[in-house]
């Protein structure tokens, strides 16, 4: 009954909009692909529709934030629609890339074009807009004269390392975690594929994906801010791999968690990384005051996380790395069997590995008619068994009486 009432309200709302605008939201659509303009301080999305657009545009997960939503219910019959987002606003994802081909900052955001001012319908579209801002190469030249002795150029190009950030189950080399339960041990792993570079993991934070909760985990020196949540990192000898074991956690009333960290690299040759990584964390080091200062109010933490982390002194490059989204369930969700279904899906993704996952079977629910049918079949089976036994007993007695006569 509740579903029927909700459907009636939806239809009434659509008819309301149709009467107000003269057209139905479901009779409209986007023409072609929208155009994305990457401006200096903002991202602009422009698109055309088949009929005048009277819906709304918003950033995914931010429909309740006024600065991330534009409503066109009272707009005129314009042939095209524009939507702009300031860089760093509305939970815009930012990461830094360092490679010979691409070196700069990438920003991405998902924008929803909804033709209804309240509900999501089949004609709505979602677009992931990505802007890449290339860093300009600076060439410094200086002319000077020496002797006429011929010189030989010895050039060695060190390839920039490719670094990754993953959350794994069971061990540093375990399968990637997409679903977890609160308290489950998981491993956060950072790794660079070059033995010529060492790295420092720093400026880490976690957010819920909606821009409402964002908390720092590691400070700018690479030390843990709250060791109960995330302990200090362990580095290998070359400092090109770091990891820490964490008990899975989540925000209250949220199931998704997003992790992002800054990774700075330096060349091992000539001792360029000496004393810089691994970080010296603990109560008896120079980072103690900095770590305390890093526990700042949530507003400043959010402001810092919206910008690319600066490169610490002595390091060559800094890149921002994000782990895959993790869905974290409460313990009572796992007891109801909901977690088992997701664990099965998670395990199927990593079936190529040698790890085995023990999954508890979910509870089986039967309808009343099914239970009655099972009971009825059980009773028939019992009576059939009793009848069969009586048949054999009577037949044996008859055979015995006939034998006695002879």
C-alpha cells in the first residue's frame, strides 16, 4: 500500500511539473555529449537538450548543498544550459600525476543532470568531468666560457617511479578490499616500482565521499595523528614500500570511506633521502609539536585536503594517491547475512589469488505457504512409510501362514 501511495505521489508530481511547464520531464533528453571547459579557477559544463530544460543540476552526493546545486525550474526556453563549479568545491577529487608524458594536477567531479526537480528518472544522465592542468617546464640557461677542451656529454635519464596506494585484506600482498566489516584487520599499502627512489607517505585523510566528514590521518611529516585509528607506517629498507595494519572503521551512519595520501619521492643516490624517510615519529622527536598542531579543527583540515599537498623540502616530486572506495558494514549488518553477499562479490573479483575466504552462509527465509507445503509433504512421506511397512509385515505373515499349511 505504501509503495502504491508513493507511486501516486510521483505521478502527481510529474503531472504537476508538466502542467506548469507545458511538457513532461520524461519527454526530454540531452543532445550529444556535454562540453567541459577547464578554466583557471573553475570547471564549466555546457549541454543542450531536446526541449527547454526545467530540471536541476547537482554534484553527485552533494544534492543538499546549495552551492553544488542549480535549479532551472523557472528558467526560460534557452537552447543550452551552463553549470559551473569552483575548483576544490563540492568534494572535487584532486590528484597529482608525475610522469614523463603527464605532469600536473588532475581534478574530477561527477555531475548529475536531472530533468525532474525532485526525483531521479530514466532520462537523467551522470557525467564524470575531468580536467588535467599541465605543469609548465621551466628551463634555466646560463652562458659561460671555459677552455677549448672537447667535452663528452654523459646523460642518464631516471624514469619517474609509478606509485600505488591500495587497501588489502589479510596481508601486504592480499586481495584489494572493496567491502569490509567494522573491526576487520586490513592493510594500507603504498608502493613505488623503482629502486632508485625512496618515498615519504604524508598528508593522509579519509572522507565519506559526500564532503560532510573529512578527517586527517597522517600529518605533513608522515606521522600518525591518531594511532588508535591508524598506527605509524612501517617502511622497508629501500623506503619504496610502506604499510600499516588498521582495524576497519567508518563514519557514523555512513558506509563508504575514501582514503587519499600524498607521496613524495627522492633519489637514493648520494644520500639525498638520508634523514628524510622513513619519518622519525614518536614522543621523543622533533615532530611531536608538529603532530599536535596537526590536530586542527575540522574546517582547517577540510581546507587543506581540498588542495594538493606541497612537496616537503629535500624531495623531488609529490603525487596524490587515492585508494579504491571501501564499503564498511556494521557488525549487526554482517550478522543479518547482508555482509555475506558482498563478501562473495568481493571474493569473486580476486578469485585469481591463492587466498581463501571463509564466508558464513546467510539465513534462509521461507514464506508461510512454502512452510505449509513442506510440512504437508513430510506428513505424506511419514504415512507412506508407515503404509509400506504395514504392507511388508502383512505380506510376511500371509507367507508364513501359507507355509505352515504345507
